[in-house]
């Protein structure tokens, strides 16, 4: 378990450290780029939406992107939240499973409503991160009230 508070979130990019910790498990090394993508996506969502309460819908246009990142910079200055990463690596007869659970101090989001809405959307510059997680991971679950995401990535014996 690794928990980052406001001071760390303002000045520290935890992704390289977290990646390094996970790469200490030899079976995970062949999936290093996928694991980094999962860490980056879950961290960005927790920080930008959970802790900073930013609205991705702004990213629907070039001007919106500029507004989004201006709001992000301002929110970062006044940050008051936490993000916790829990890692569980389990070996089994088929290989093993890495579970990554990311919890932020935000209020969460209505993930059931988001899933229904996303199915109706044909394209866009935002909202693709969850779909990316679902493509990479074997399981993606959001825990009520929506401020925790838990993903599972399995590996086979050949990866050992």
C-alpha cells in the first residue's frame, strides 16, 4: 500500500516509483508497458477527477483542452486530497494475478450511469481511459461510491 497526500501530489510523480516496485515481481516484467499504462490512467483519473473534481467534457474542443489544463494547474495549487494504491500479487496453479486498487479522497462518480452514457457516445476526446483499462485488464471494477477502481491482470506460467 502506498498513500500520497496533498504535498506529494503537488510535486511528485509517483508512477516511476510504483512501476519499479511492481517490476520486482519477475512475472510482471513482460507486461511492464501495460502495467505502466494502467498505473498512469488510474492515477490521472484519481487525481484529476477524484481529487481535483475536473470535468473531462471540457476536452471536447481545442479551446476546451486549454481550459481544462488551466483549471488543472489552478486546482493543483490548492490541492487537498489523497490517493492510495494497493497492490496484491497472487500466485496460483495457472500463473498469477496482479490486483491494483486505486482509491482517491473524492466523492466518486456514478460509474453505472457513465457506462450507459459511454455506450451511446460514438467518439470524443475524453472518456476513453476506462475503455483502455477494460482492453488491457482482465477485470475492471468500480467500488461504490465510485472513488475506488480495482483492476486485475492475470499472467500465465509462461510469463514466469
